[in-house]
C-alpha cells in the first residue's frame, strides 16, 4: 500500500526544509513518500505524479518549493487531492518570492499555504495528519497527544537565573 502522504519538492536542496515535514509525520506514525518533482526541470514527471497520485493511494500532498515556486500550484491544478504548499526560503528574497507564488493561486485551484521554511514544513505535516485523522481514530489520538505535549512544554512562569 502507498503511504497516505506524498512529500514532493523541486530539488534536493529543498530537503533541508522538507525533512521537517517527514520527521513530524514519522513522530505521529504517518507514513510518507518523498520525491523530487520539479515543475520546471521535470514537468513530465510532475504531470505523471499529480495525475496518478490519487490512484496510487495518496490522500494528501505536501509540496515544497523555492524561488518561482510553481510546484504546489501546478500539482493542485492536476489533482483533486488536498495540496499543502511550503515556501522554501530562497537566497534572493528570503522566501517571499516562494510565498507569494504559492499563496496567489487563482480561484478554483486551492493550495493550503504555510509559513516560509521549517515552521511551514512542520505545520504542513500537522495539517496532513489532521486531515487523515478525520477517518483514523488512532491517528486522532496520537495527534491529540502530540498537541498536549506541545501545551505541556510551555512553562507558566519564566525561569529566573541568578
């Protein structure tokens, strides 16, 4: 059986950001497949992946992209699966170019757009897990426990150092 989540990215350099999505999913016990699918350098691979993603058994796609960041939007245009876009921080514009490219999708081609970089990758994984948890009670419990740990990790008072 195919993993329920696909993590795709435009190049190997995007892995430094996208690995945080994979690590978060692993911590929640959610399997994922990771692939490099460039909208610009491997468009035929993108079309084949996106057109066949649902039939392959994927339920959610997390797409990370930097620069022009066409991967999330093109993927969303080719599949009815939920696509969460993660802007990867670029050297030229610190990821703002990526964010704007992903968030400005035309009506009718939705991409759930997350924060730039690591926080966005982690939150994309949490959103994917939330979608899957709607029909998976065990995952719902793991997600609730993960969130409770996040809450418990926040101290009520600052530590005073002498």
